[in-house]
């Protein structure tokens, strides 16, 4: 089966980030950081609350900040003061927090997003039978143990899942949420009854199924080290060379 190339996946992610941040895809590759005015967009990822007051994104080069007009001066001073690689670390972020405090704002969500590298993706044998599931199969799965794979509050976005079964018992679930037109987010849950390390590599089947449908799969993590390791082992987090 032929998937998108690494470069096509990367370009799709840049286009989506440009929609989310109200900038151009080229802004993420400039030699200097960019500050854009945030605005709502019908094509933005569904879980974003737009317009942003302050949102910073980097693809490894510069920083693009999407901001409300009243935050523009403070955020511009911040991204021009620090090198891009140091804008997302403490104690520097305390400087940004202090600048936003007069507006009644605090630093909140932080995430690192992982994209697939199709040249490194491979099927892992988790030792259980895998089954591709669709929305018609989800009715009884909106339970706390599967809340990373499926989202009860946004059921209409859950479009695909891969379940791992021990006989008739579901022991692992990886779900895909159609958060925007071109990209689907993957979430993974593993039953607590399993021994450590079992069935934690269920990303590849849903990623492959997503790519086969012409969509770009992605994952988000920050301090969840197990999730980060899972993404890396499954061939994610690799920009085009």
C-alpha cells in the first residue's frame, strides 16, 4: 500500500498549523519568529478554543505566536528576547507568565505533537488479536478505561479505532478522532489487568489505517513519558530530512 511521503505529511501538518494560528505555512520556516493575530477559522482543529489569547508553536526552527491584539506587544518582546529553543522552558516561561498576568491569563496547555515517519513504521505483535472498529462499534466503549481512545464529549469526531482482544475481552484500544479535515488524532488505552509492557504498541495499526484513508495521524504528549516512548518506537516524531 502506498502512503503519503514524509514530506507530504510534514506539509499537511504545516498547513493545518497555519489555519489554527492564522498565519501562512511559510511562517514556520522563517529565520525569525513571527507574531500573528489569532482568529476563528472553520477549518481549525475542533478542540481548539479560538481566538487564542496566546499560543506559541515551533517546528524546530523559529516560533510562531498567535495572539490577541492586547497581548501582541508582550509576546513579541518575549519571542524576540529568547532563542526559539529556549522559549518553551523554565525559567524563561516565567517571564511570559509574568507578562500575561496583568491580563488575567496564566500558562495552561503544553503539548508535543508527533507525526509518523512512514519509512520507520512497522507492525508490532502485541500478542493479541487486533480488530478494526468503526463508529457503529463504539456504543458500549465510552467508559473511563477507554477515555483516551474515545471521547464521549465529542463522539461525532470518533471515526476509527483498533481494538486488541484476549478472546472476547477488549484489553487495548487505540482510537482516531477527526479533529480537522486532513489530520486525525490517535489516543491509546491499555487495560490495567495487563502485565507492564503488554499491548502498548497499538499505534501502528490505527496510524496505517488512517494513512490508508488519506489522512495524517498525529499524537500529542508532554510529560507522559510512556506515551512519548510509544510514539517514538512506532516511527513517529521525525521531520523530513
